[in-house]
C-alpha cells in the first residue's frame, strides 16, 4: 500500500525544477526535512484536514504515512472531516480512509474530543490543521480538547505549526467575560482575532492552565521556518488550500471575521460566489447602506452597493440588495467590528424591523451546535448561534439599546491590551 501511494504522490505532487520555493516552511516540512526524528519508532495518531499539506501539496496524512520509521495508526478529523467533504455544522462520521486504509475518527460528531478508545496504542498525538486565527473557527476548540485528551491519557502532544493567515500582529475583538457559557464556537477566553499560530496558541492553552482540572500536556511544537509576524498567508509563498468549504482563497480569511457575525436576518455571501464578502437581505436598499457605512470612514475599507440572489443558505433564491466589502488596505482595515457597524447602520436605517431584538416567537428548531453536541430539545432563539460565537449576549442587548459601536470598540481595545501582555510570553516568532 505504501509503495502504491508513494508512486501516486510522485506523479501528483512533483514540483517542476524551475518552480520558486516558498519563503516559509510549515511544521510538516520542517519535520520531514529533519527526518521526522521526533516521531521515529512511535505509533502516531494524526488530527488533520485537507488544508494541512506540504509545500508540494501532498497531504500531511499521506506524507507521514510514507515517512521512514513513522507508524501512523489512526487519523482524526475536525469539522468538515479529514478530506473536507462535510458542510459547516454537519456531523462527521467515523470511517476508513480510502488512501491509507487507516481508521478515521471524527472529532465533530459523536465525540468532540478524542476518546480513550481512539487513543488506544497511540504513543504521540499529532495536530496539523491550518487555522484562520478567529475564535469562532472551530479548529481552536478541537485543538484545546485534543490537548486535554492527550493530557488525560498521559501521551505527548505534538503540533506541526502553520502560519496565522491574518498575520501575527492583528488582535481585535471582545474577550468573553469570566463565567461565560462555553460553546464549540467560543471555547477559549481570547480576543476574537488573537494573532497567534496554532503552536503559539497551544503553548498558551497549556501554560495558562486552560485544560480541564488545570492539567498540562507534554507539548512539543515543530516551528515554522522563515515566518514573520507581519506576514499574511499570501506573503508566505505557500499554496492555499481551502480550510473549509467557504474559505476558498487566502483573502477570504480577512472577510470571515468581518461578516461571519452578520446576524440571523442577513446574508453574508455564503451561498453565493462571494462568501463572507457581502451584507444583504431582500429588504435592504444597497445605496443607502453603502452611503451610511462609507460615511464612517473606516480605514482601508469601501462598501459598494450590490444586488444578488443567493443560490443556497440565507435568503436562498430571493433577490437581495446590500453591500460588497472591499479591502483597500488590509494592514489598517478593521475586521471584527465591521459586522457590528453594519448591524448598527441597519438598525438606524430600518428601526421598524427591530433588527436587534429577540423575536416574539422563538424558533422550534435547534442550532447546529445543539444538534451535534448538546442534543437539547428546548427551542432556541434566532440569536443563539450569534451569541454563542460572540461569547457575550450582553453585546447584542447594548446594541439594541443604541450604545454606539465605537464605544464597544474602545472597551474591546482595553481588553486586548491586557491580553497582549499575557500573549507576549508565548510568541515564538518575531
């Protein structure tokens, strides 16, 4: 099996001799360049997904399966699965990988955390997942829970580090208040955009005592080579592979934190060829919304009126108007606050819609988060997913009462300044 897979990989992933190498080496490339000595003679379970690839676009799963002296015995997949076939929020089932014939355990289905059965016979649990650097992107929750499982099982945990697509300088957004209700889309008490690589975040989780019962795991991070904190993903020279079905390009990573919190009444472009680049609904006048948002003079951003019809998801098949967000200067453009400015503008333009209020009738269906994990049966509000991701339901209530977003931004900035002081201990790159 290994020989057949090796031959296929040579054909599929060979790079022409005159191709320009990337400026950055990811953890998997650094590991393989060093002969994978950290894993030699050990039985490995690997948490991974389609965006975890070498510089030659071979998957980490395939590369480790072929590595000399490394025994890969199991694969585990976060949301969307190890080959990326599952839709957002869709429960992923256990299966057998068709390429390697290894068992694949889902960490986004019956269990969100590796179980003792999954870890039976494992010497090292390895994590290689390309993240976005946004708190609600569920891979960070999988990282924390996997570290916790390894600590409880008494086995080492190794992170193959990857770049922060938004760069390592940007820190934005609220920090959940103490005692907040944890959810799978808000598991860690960090700013919404935290400006850390997976390896750096793993060090912080471990040393700040964020694992259950204050446990610590035997943690190793295989670092990036050549990565600088001011680099976005495009600066690395690495090939981009979609980290989830609606993040098709490296640039989309900037739009996700801008419109991912658009709220239950709005379309954010998911279901149309501009995922996360739009705010729209059938009742919006795009010209008025664009004028209102451009008047804020948010640095590095322009809002262009547009009309579109989503093919699926929110407002499927309905003619919508709204705005397309254009990033003119990604260094200075705010990201996290933009959804809140859009909600504020729409609430002022259409006060009769009571956009930020709880609807009088609660929905009868559960959120995807509850369907997959909590199995609750009681009805939930239309704002439940949004409040789960924000980590603080009080923010919506303050917006509904008319508190200016600029005041909220100042509150978040003070929290972020405190976080930066703690974060400094865990940064591995300049």
